[in-house]
């Protein structure tokens, strides 16, 4: 039972770490279809300024 609790705590800590590192870059809006699935202009072209 204690192994389950330690696994849960480790998974929660890892999840929080990833979420806080990503900041506002995470898109939680779900699946996209059609025109909304297209990346903003410049993002897919790879052009750097």
C-alpha cells in the first residue's frame, strides 16, 4: 500500500513540474479540425528574424 502512495506522490510531483515548466505554452483546448488546426503564420515556416 505504501508503494502505491509513493507512486502517486511521485507521479503528481512530476506532473506539476512539467505543467509549471511549460507555463502558458500548453494547449488544453482538445482536438482541432479544419482551419483552427493550422499553425499561426510563421510558426510552421521555420523563419527566424
